[in-house]
C-alpha cells in the first residue's frame, strides 16, 4: 500500500511542477546572448536644479539591441527592471537613448545579477536568455583630492576601484606625489629641449641650408657640363 501511495505522490508532483523557464529557439537571439556582456557606464551628467534623477552609474548589456529587457538585482535582493534614459554621457551637444538600470553609489564592492530576457516584440518574448554577474568596486574616497583633479586618468583616481581599499591617505599622497614629480620632470625636460632647439636651431639649420644649396648648384653645373659634351 505504501508503494502505491508513494507512486501516486510522485505522479501528482510531476504534474504540479511546471517548468516556467521557457526555451528560446531563435538562433540569432541565442547567438547574441552567448556573447552578451555587462555594460558599465558612469553617470557623468552635470547636476541641475530640475527633477531629473541622477545616479552613480548605469548597468546594461552589450552588444546593444532593442528587442531585449533586463532585470538587475543587487546584493540585498532588490530588483529593478531596465528602462530607457535620455542621456548625454560624453558629448555635451549630443543626447542619446540609453537602456539600462541606474544605480546609486556603493561604499563597498557590490555584486549585481543581471537577467536578460527577450523583449515583448522579440522572437522569444519574456524568455530568460542569459544570467550575468557583475561586481562594481567600492567608491573611491580619494577622487575629490587635488591630485585626482590634476590626474583624473590615473588608476588610483577612478570613481570606483578596489586599488585604494586599504590605502591610507599618506600612502595615496606618496604615490600620487611621486607620479606628479615624474610628470613635471618630463614636461620640464621636453620644455628645455624645445627651448634649446628654438634658440640654437638656427646655428644648425643655416649651415645645413647653405651646404645643401652649394651641392645643388654643383650638381646642376655638372649635369649641364655633361649635356654640352
């Protein structure tokens, strides 16, 4: 009797359990999803007095396409669906539509789960195509320093980086101070070379021009003499 009851429960369970994760059979969309990666983009828009919401950065996927949608879940389990923002991230004279999720500053490293689904108008509407993980390093507290104002492209001046995670202010200043001196020494050396070239170049250039003219005249005279033979 127990065997019959167990078999009955297994059959009922198999009927109740429904596979809610559909499979996309569109070859082109599946090929795209294989190479899809997370796109991280800082929000570099200038703050204004309007109602426009600003973020620390955006997360999306690349290569970009219009027939997908994404859901981003942070480390606390909070999820947000992507939407289209009208942004001006690079060129102040050019605005563009950017699809993704806006995220706020994370003081510690944050790992996100990005689920990519087929869009409503795609060949695989609402079907999960790919799940991605992406970690954003912690916020860099040193980006407001004078050194980072002068050298924003230095690796220790990135807005989000783990390279300064356990770094003291003294260690940061020592590294950037040394970098500052090296840059200025190179600029000074290049400036000296240019100044010397300007000041003394005439003493090299003039004799060179005279010698060149002399040889040109000699060559023309030789050719003329050869033709008259």
